[in-house]
C-alpha cells in the first residue's frame, strides 16, 4: 500500500505528478482559504507526509495525532509555524523552500521601497478619484532613492539580492546581521554596523530577519525613535519582528516618514487596523514571493522533499 500525503492547500496537478507516483495524495480543495483545523486533525492521523503552508500551525498537539507522520514540507522559506522541538522528538523531518524565492522577494522588497518613497499608490488613487486638477510644484512629492543610505537588518540571500538592486540606484549600503559577513561586504560593497547604527544612519531600513524569540519586536518604540524623521521602514520578513503599536504611533506622530509592509502580526490584517488608516503606509497581502514561476518552484521543491523521504532518501532542504 502506498504511503499517504496531505497537501493543505490546492496546488496544480503537474506539481504533484511525481509525488503521486509514490504516494496517495489528499488535498484541501481551496486555493484561497486555509485548511480547517478539524480537517487537519482528521487527515493527519492517516498520512505519512504533510505539504504545509505558512498559515498552518503545525504544533505539538497536531503532530500528536500523526502516528505515521515522517515529514512536514513547508512551502515557505520560514518555519515559525512549525514546532521544531515537537518534530525532533517524533523524528519528523521538517523542510522549507529556500533559495528559489530569493530574487523574487528581493524584487518585491525594492518595489515596495520605491512605492512608499514616491507615493505611488497614493498618487494613483489621487488621479483615479478625480483629485488631479492641475500641476503643482510639491504635489505628492516624495523622497529620493538614488544616492540615499539603505540599511539592511538581516543579510541572507534575500538581503544580498536587495543590496545588488540598491547598487544600481547608487545607494550607500550598510547592514546588521547576527554574524558579520566579511566576504559579502567586499562583494557587494556593504558596511557592517550595529543595529542602532543602521537605524540612526539609514534613509531606508529594510527588515529581513527571520522570526525567532530573539527577534520578536526587534523593532520597537526605542528603535523607531532612533530612526530619522525622514526615514522609511520596510518589513518583508515576519510581522511580529516589528511592534505594530509602536510603528503606528511613530508614523501618526511624524516620527517616521513612511512604512512599507508585506507582513503583519496577525494575518490577514483586520481592515480596522490603525495602520491601514495612514496615507504614509503601503500595505500588501504577504506577496513577497508571489510570482507564478517562483510559487510553482516552491511547491515543486516541497513536493520533491516529500518524494525523497518516501522513497527512503534524505530530504533535499532539511531544517530538522
């Protein structure tokens, strides 16, 4: 009898074709809505593998129902939705989809930076709503990007991609990372700074660090007060890395020029959230890696990780 795999969101048939040669696949039929908790509890008891999304909380309670579970393949570069300790205790492989999304996410990061700096969404709405009556010297005037200082908090592959794009804009590049990367400094022309130094010196601060206990609310009231009043904060990492209450206060009170956010503490963000009332915030629905080609590559890598484990091999991109 074939092993069984649970896929927690609808994926294209061709992405799963190879996996289906070695496994019976059950798939949540919705593309835009996450699998219910009841569905996960019911199905995980019967499967050897789960292809999960970042919206699925793969916690100890859920894993305790998976007596046959051998691998959780997360279709994301992060894994803060998975209890790694519980997986280790049960000898369950955990994999992610690194590298395939680096350039796409770097594209989105720089697009978000430009959108906030030059008030692009606000300007488009200004035109569409019929407010554009004449040219004016300072109408919707924003901030320059060329020649400005870009500070990166987190210098992984995505950070390196953002740095390469920034070089084309003649930006001065500084970064802070848990570990200093001297080779990267030479290759990309970036300079290492303390976290406070990055915040104080940068015209644009891009948050790219993973979410851990240490990085939860890494950017809070104290850190935001260190930034220039003309600075812009971009967060494309995980929502809880930034204290949203403190960010709203800083933006509302003019302590910060603007923010571009692709991630939030609670997702989807409530339409009543105070941040969405601010004209100097560009908010996106967590689309950092959302190109068709990249999302297909992520899904394929997750499926391939499961395939390898089910045929007795080691996973391709393991975390646990």
